[in-house]
C-alpha cells in the first residue's frame, strides 16, 4: 500500500503566505488569560514580536490545565536513573503540588516577576519542579549545566544577576560523583553579583556543607511549606515576557544569554509535538538530553507537558549504565513511542554493540520513531539505526537560538522521503536561503551560508539578555534582512537542506571550499569506523589540509595503520584528489561536550600548535592529552 501523501507542502505554503493566520490558529492549542492584540507586531522588539498584548502562564499550560481536565492521575514525569538505581513516577497532580509548593518557597525569599533564578542542577525531578515553579510566579530561570566550571558559572551570575540559586550537593555521571557545592561556592566567590540565598538539594550520594546565612536545605523548606499547606498560584504574564535565559558560547568568550519568551515558545512547541514528532496526548515521549541544554528545555521539560504527554527524565548514559542496551531498556520498559537524542549517542552504542545483540533482549513494540539532532547525523549511523530498529530514523536541525526545529521531516503531517545526510525541509515559519558572502542566493547544489529571512517564527530568540546591539551584531548584521545561522550547506533540487557544518568547519584547501562534514560521511562509511571527526589544519602550501580522526568499533582486530590507509584511499575515491586528504589518525575516543558535540575547534588548535583553553563543557579533559599525543609526529603539533 502506498504511503499517504504528506500535507507538508500545503501547510508550509500557508505559513509563508499568511503567517499571522497560521500561528494565530496554532495558538488555539494554548490557554490564554487574554488573547493577543496582534499575532505579530513588526514594530516591536528588534525584528518584531509574536503575540503582543497576550497574557498567559507557561506553568498553567504545562500542568494545571491538565489536572483540571482529566490527566491528574496520568504520569507527567518518569524519572529513570540507572546512575543511582532509582525510578520514580510523578503524576500531573503530584507535580502540581510540588511545583506550587516550591513556588511558595521562592516567594518567601522575595522572588518576584522578572527576577532571575539560576538552576545549577543534575538530572533529577526537582530540577524540573524548579523550572516550572519559576514559570509559575513569573521569575526568569537560567539553567546552567550541573558541574559546569566555577569560572563559567560566575560569568553567568554576573550577566543575569540572579536573586536566588537552586543547586544540589552533587551530580552522578556514570560511576563518577561530581561535587557541585565546591564549584558553586567558588563561582560565587569569583562573581561580582552575589545571590541573596542558595537552596541546596542534599542527595544521598554525598552531603554538602551549607554556608551559614546564605545556604538553605531544600528538603527542610519543602517539608515546612507542605506542612503549612502553602502554595503559590499562577501569575499572569505577558506573552512577550521572558520565560528563561539560556547561555550559549560567544566568540568573545563572554556567553550570550539567549532569551525565550512565554507565548511564542508555547505555541511553537505545542505545534511541534503533533505535527513534527507525531505524538498524541497521553503517550510517552523521551528526549535523551540534559536540562542544561536547549533540547532538555524544549523537549524534556516543556513541550511534552504542553501537549499532555508523559516525559522521561533519564539520569544515565547510552553506554555504561550498565551497557549499550540502556536506551532499549528504557524505551521498552516505559512504552516510549518516540525518542529524540544526539547522533553521538547512537555512534557510542554502535561502537559497543555493532551487531545489536543487546537490542534483541527488548520488546520495542510501542516505539515508532527515532529523531536525531544536535550535530550532523552521518548516513552510516542513520542506516545502522534504521536496520536495527526497523522504524523511521529522522534527522532534524535546530539551534539553541531557535528552541525548535528549523528543518525536519514532519511526521505528523505525513512523512516525506528520507534522504540520508539531510534533515529534510524547512519547518513552517522558516524561510531558509543559501547565500554567498554578498548575501546573494546561490544556485541549487552549491554550498553557501545558511540564513533565515526575517522575521523568525515563534519561539526563536527575540534578543539576547539585555544586549540588543550584540544580538544585531551577532546574528543580523552580516546578512541584512536575515538571521545568520552560522551553518553552511546547500539545497538540492527538491528543496532538501544539507547542513555540512558550522561555517568555520568549511575548510579552504588551495582555494577550494570543502566541507569537513562531507569528508566525515566518507570516513563513517568504512565498516570498521564507529565515529570520526575531520578538521582542517594549517598548511603552508595549501592554506589548510584535512585531518581525520577515527575511533574503531569494538572487536576490530586489524592494524590501525591498514585501516587508515584504506580511509585515505576512500576519501580520494569518493571526493577526489582535490580534498588533499592524506592523514587519518586512529584514537581511542574523541573529545566531546557533555551534550555529545565533538570539540573540533579545540582539536584544530592543538593540531595547529595554537594556544588553547580547556572548554568549560568538556566531558573528560584527559581526552585532549590523548589527541595531542596522537598528533605528535604526524603533524607539526
């Protein structure tokens, strides 16, 4: 039987033709205290604002309304922590009580609408409760990844000037306990802007000593508020008021505080749950990310609950907690229908269990779709996952700044044909163009800078925290009338996007602009390669030449030198001599951030012999020593 025809093209065309009508209709999925006076006001903000005049509350839409309308006893959060051998199910009714109680505690500390609250938390339910509690009373939360270096946390304290910090005694990452309190104390010492108080969640894995006069025991305050039946109601806020600030790296070293507003965020994310991810209210959805990243904000914390789903909060790893079957166990046990994770997670699983032996232990009968995002999904990994799972494996592309997919395959509108290496097509509201350095559109199939014609759709950042001019300079100045994604790629004849890497991952080899992403595709296609990274290293003759790092699959017993020679030949065959690809280096692992992104920029600096600093988000600093050691004698490092 033929697959149903997708409604994507008509839906996308309508969003382009009548954006106010399209998003006005989408806004009906949200409960408003007062509707918008204008769906889009082009005269407001830096480039316009969505749902001006509307009054709403994000927490109400995520929790209260579902309790009022029959979901009180449905699971809202399934907490699954193989790291601590803990599982817990929290219903919508239970969640409402916890959130309203913590909101009352926050108010006891004088936290009011517009105040900032930093969360420096592990993957525990209390972190989600804290985010909802801030939203409930109109406070602006800023989540900083738990275990982030003290200096990096201090820069965020100084930028957003929080009234309160909510933290925990520790995080648990695999077999490692990360002590948060010393890092928090050091950050506060370094920061010019000091919080008035800190709430500390004591975890059984380690107990932190509290600083008198500043630190308060979370559990004690919660118990007292519960005993007194003290709760806080939802506070109506403007749709254009900030919900949260999420920091992303800045080229100057000063982090950029991406602002997310209340109204547009709810509308776009609620729309995406059905139309993009094809998930129904009441079903179980899992984003295997961290709440410190945008994926965790959008698709662990907020979108599933806007849509009345059950979200999975997973404190563990794709491998090692306890093995490479961890993801299959979670999906099977909790009857998950759709999962969203980074391609690096599947490369890790493929490396440890290339033949899927652990997969065979589990029944994934409820599972319908796997979504990948966060970095480029190489075709070899997608093909492996498709063959193993026997369900659609969907790559999609978005950024911290947008909060949801710029491009994807809209499963709820009817799946479009999959093209490996492409996140498919632009989502409604995104007018995506490929341009040259003069902002002139380039022909089909030609590489260029990827930009989005203004205005951006709902949920995208309206500005940076208290830095309109930096927002314009960073994103809008280089290509007037467009938002600069800082990604490079091309469109094919069907309008499919191919994201080939950050613009700084396009290397110039003797005048030829070449994509490191395209080379990585070739490396990943080799039967013995589990994962890889290609960087451009400085070369006196050609400007830059590519260098490929490869990690071999578990159980490969061949000489690395033999595999490296095969890979050099493979690139020459698939891309051609123009790539000047002569160097493949086998390493035991690649340096990554805690969200799984490969630190190519740092690898390049090491290879070029440049001064480099330890990335704040690195998962294991020792990997960079391994990279430096592997480069010795191979390049001038």
